[in-house]
C-alpha cells in the first residue's frame, strides 16, 4: 500500500468515526468530556502526560505512560499488603447471603504549587456505593470533619506575626490505618481465582479502606485518639484545631535518642520554658504552627508511633489547599496565592492568550438576567466550582462575583458564560495577587490609603483583629447583599458575601441584619482566639458606615420601626454592652466591605482590592513564570499543492486492519492527535474546527 493510499485510508476511517459529531447533543457531550482533559508537563523530562479515565486506558499497549502507571499500581498493592488490609477466604468461610463488594482503580496526576507533576497516584478503592445501611456501615458515622478555610488562614496569620515555624505533615495510606467496624467482604482485587471452583476469591477486610463510606470517620477517630494520648486538646470552636503546651524538658525526654543531640543545647538553656503547638487537620494533611523545632519534631515522632508518615510530603509548609505559601522570615511576612490553580482553570477555558482582552474588574456593573432554563452546553458548573474554592481560599476580591454567578448554575445562558469567562480572565491577569500577613502592621510603609487593613480611622494599631461590614439595599431581586471581612495581622482571614434570606424594608434594616451576621462571626472568632490563648484585647473593632445602624446598636432604646427585627437588634445591642465589639464610624468611600455587596467600577474595585491583597515579590513571580506550563499551539503541515489544504501528520498512529467500531478509532485517533500536538481541546468550538479540517482534507485528496 502506497503512502497516499494509507493516508486516504486513515483519513476515511477518521471521517467515518466522527459522523456522530454531526448531532448537536453528541458534540456537546464530546466537548464536555474533552474539556475535562488536561495535560500535565513533567518538570524533568518536559513531556506532557494525559490523565487516564480507568486502568484499561492506563495499561493499554499504546499508552506511553503504561510503565509509570504499572509502578504506581504495584506500589498501592504493596501498601495494602503492608497494612494487612484484607485476608483471603474460601467460599465456605463466607456467611450465607453476604454480598461482596467490588473494587476500582482511581488514577490521578498530582501537581505541586507550580502546576507541574509531582507524582502519578494510583488508588485502589472499594465500591462503597454498593454498601447497605446498618449492614456495611452506620449512616451516622460517615463524616470526617476538616478545619475551615478561616482556621487555616488564622494559623498562617499566627505564624507570620509570632514568627513561628510552619510545617506540613502527610499520613501515608491514611484510610488504611483505621480499625474496621463491620464485617465487609470484597472480590479479590487482583482477580485471583479459587483453585477448586474457578471463581474469583473472596477477601475479608481487616482494616478500613478507600471507598468505604465509614473510612473517613474511622481514620478521624484513630487520629483524635492519638492526639489525645499526646496531650493535644481539641478546640471547642473548631474541633479540627488542636493545641498543646509543654516544657522543653518534657519534650526532650519524649524524643527518640537519635534526635536528642540536635536539641540538647536548646533545652539546657531554658528547660522549663513553655513551647506552643497548633495543629490544623484536613483529613490526612496536617498543618503545624509551633514556636520551635523541638515541639514540632516531638509531634512528628509521636505520630510515627501509630501512623506511617510520608516523609517526602513532610517539611516546611509551602503548599496546602491548592495555595502556595511563601515566607520572608527576616521581615516576618507571609504570602499566600493560588496562581497555579488559577492558571489551570484559565487553560481549561482557553484564556491564557496574551492577546486576549484585559479586564480591570471581575464583573460588569450591569445585573445578570435570570433565565428560566439552561440554554448553553458550556461546562458551567465545573468552572464555577473551581472558582468558589479559589475565591474562598485566597481571593476575597472576587467573592461577590462568583456568588452571583453561582446563583445561575441551573439556568445558565450565553450571558452568564460570558460573565464567567470574564471573571476567569480577570483572575488570570491578577493571578499573582496574594494575601499578606505581617508581623508588625504599624511599621508598614504603604503609599495608598488603609493598605493591607490599616484603616485611617484605626487609632488602636495594637489590636490585630478588625471587622468591616456593609450592605447594599434591595440590589438583587428586592433582597440585599451582606458582606464583611475580618482582618488579622495585616491580611483578611474571614470574609463573606451572601444574599439575605429576607427582604429589608430600609437601608438601616439591611445594615443591621448584615452587622448581626458579621458580629456573630466576630464573636465566634474572638472566642477561638481566646481558646488558643492569643486574644490580648477585650474587644474587636467593627467599622460601619451607616450612622443609624451604629447608633441603634450602641443604645438600648426600643425603636418602633424596628419591631419586626427587634430580636436581631437586641442581640447586637447586648454584644456591644458586653464590650465584645466596639463600633467605629467610617466614610462610605473608605468602606472595604463595599467590595462584597455590589459590582464596582474599575477604579473603586482596584482601590478596595488593594486593601486586602498585595502583589507578590518580583522574584517569586519570575520563578513562577519559569515553571509555568503553556500549551503549544496546534501545528499543521502545509501541503505544497494547495495553499488552502492542510495535512494532518498521522505518523505514529496505530494502524489496525480489522476494526469493528469505527467510532472508537476516531476517538483514539483524536486523542493520539492531542498527545502528538501537546494540546487538549479546550471547547467544542475547537473540536468543530478540527472536524471541519479533517473533512476538508479528505475532500481535497479525493
């Protein structure tokens, strides 16, 4: 077969395989699946790797990553054997009527703070969806609590202000180290057959495993027991925050002999001095904030007595919740940004082009239209979900925008997609903005007004905790939006932008309702700081721009116009009288929380956003740009016979003579084309362009 015939034959197969793309629904479904395919670049080899859907795709002979995934899967099996997760049984040992659970491989490519590949992760999971209530698990014991975003940022603010060490610890195979509470039987994961019957063997689980509904709770229970044995106390106001205080001599005595020599001199200086430790738990990832390396090493050694610690992931806290943490210990400054996560979302939407439109604000001031039903095939929910996480962790300046877009998730149209892409583009252009916590706020040299939370009316700069609260009036369907932000040590730790559940009849009522909700958070936060032993002031400063709200809260008068919300007002008055909060009158132009209540013009948005975020140092930005992954553009070989003709280079495609399913050939060819060109399709529009290109080429050749 000559080269021309081979090209025609391959082109004909592709053309037949993509006929299903002529249907609108098929195109939308195919584009949605393609949109979720993201290729990751390996930092050492520079090659791009595609995340497989299942083990059959990972272990296919044509997959160049097959040896990597085989190694990852074998490592997972060895871990199961090390923890003795299951025990092989004969059929006669199984209780009558017992339903065996199946297993499934989950394959993921893990990336670091720079967006590049860290490891190829293979996880063997039980099919927990087949479990029956009260037989395989108790429905009340399936949840594993995690610390809130607010608590995580509080730990960072504490570490920056007190110059404490910040460390991360990862427990390897966490869910395999819990004690199982039910008799559960599974099919042998390796497909091992019973020599007598020829059927797959049965295994009984001797420990918890990934995929079981109760595994998170079982691990959390084991972790809490180990913390308690080490003298750590769980906080009442956040059960996933723990604290411990021990003398240096006590910690030294508990250390292993191999570690004592490192800390001997430190302990001899002041053996009775107290060392503090704070631990935040996010499932199996632990964030440590401690006053010295002595208590940090003691805690890690204490965990090793019960759990297997991932030593590679244990060290200085630099990456958590998809956020990068960078510290300047000399100047006691800490930066937290999510540039890698924002870049991944922008790449998914195809908005990383430098020639794209530059937006100065995340949202237009024109309100979004509410539709009756969904009229777009765009992967709206996936992008909104990613942005909710980003704006909930490190980007308070876009909290109002993403909350507005989330309200239209079920009825999104082209207008909402355009607004969503604008927000993604804005985040990408400002991806190097970071939350900054400082050790000494009063010594900051800033050229703009109330930069980083230092408000011009703040006469008490020794108080590290401040709250700004605001509300609009009937801005969304007759209901008002309440917004507030809590600052600590120069940066925001808590913020909220939420549509009120009731309609306020006046601006004063809207401001009082917003103040009540924010003060609830402030009182809770103050109680948490007291529990951590960090609250040095008697009150939290609350900045309010509505005079009527402030006067109503500071007096005990009974207002007739406030009788329909008297209970809320009474709570606010009681908190003020108790001395927990102190109101300060603020100009409307200086109200930082205005950013959380309505879309603002670009100058106002930029001015208020700068009070919460600052630019990363140029050195960090340069390192990020060097490690940044940018997909190469599609390269096509021009045919010399016609300027309008393009040939797709099929070299390297697998040639199959006998194929029954032409549709699978087309999909396989397109995937191979993506890998060859180092590009995953970003939207259905690019897929349409590829389809038309293939068909045009076949027409020209014939």
